[in-house]
């Protein structure tokens, strides 16, 4: 009986020895693969430090187009589904405001068109809001947002004709020639007014030679 216990203890000690040796070998292999601290520092210090580039800040206004945008008459429907055509050669300058019922940034422009909140635009330009066809808008939301004294036209075709790919977007159309004087995006009506003033001042400079 005593001999059997001695044999069992010997086997257990032998197995423990094998496990310990295996663990030591594994630990040594891990240490061998890790780079030395001085080598790591030398590698970092030897080469140029790469600083990640800062994200580009998008410009408020898009780059000028190669050709001026042709001012097409706005053909579409009112919020009551009645056909309507807005001429761009009416004799009065027009600011086309391409807005949407689902655009959060557009909310400030909708509210800025309400009676008592609207700001006079340079040149007494009229404002015509252009939204997409009813299939792309919320009719109930449009009725809630639309000011009572501002024309709102539903026309996806107008977005295509003026090459508008985002909202809010604005086009300043000369009422006599029908030429788009200026266009771009903005965040407030004050910026839209500045866009118009720059266009009018540029035209005066050109007219003076």
C-alpha cells in the first residue's frame, strides 16, 4: 500500500514538472517576441512623426460653376394641388429658396418667412420657396411650415433644372434678364442677404467699367 502511494506521488510530481516547464517556455517565447523598450524608442525617434491631417472644413458656398445656371420658369403645383407657373422674367428679382419639410436646417428659414419675422432682402427681391413633389415631402408638415404670404411651389423638376442637390439652397435670379446672378447654400437669412448684396455690388462695379 505504501509503495502504491509513493508511485502516485512520483507521477503527480512528474506531471507538475512538465506543466511548469511548458509554462516557462511559453513565457520565454512571449518575451523573445516583444521588442525591447530602447529599440521601440529608437524606431519612433528615427523617423518623422506623422501627424494626422485635420478634417477639411466644408465651405459654406459651393465652388462657382463653369457655366452660369440658366433660370427656368418654375412649373409645378401649389400646396392645394393647383397647377402654377412662376415666371423668372417678371421684372422683379427673385430669390428661389429650395427648402424641404424634412430638413432640420430649413426650419429656421421657414420660420424666418413668417409675418413679422421676415427680413427685407436687398433690391426688394421676392421669395419663392421651391419644394419637391408631394411624393418626396410631408403634405401636413408643409402646411404647418408654409408662411401665408409667400409662394410655395412643389416642383422636383425645378430642382433638376437649377441643378440643386441639397437643401437649403438659394438662387438669386435677375427679373429682367432671367439670369442667375448668384447661388449657394446658407445657414441664416442674414447670409442670404449678404449673398444678394455681393451680387448687386459686383453688378454695379461691372456696370461702371
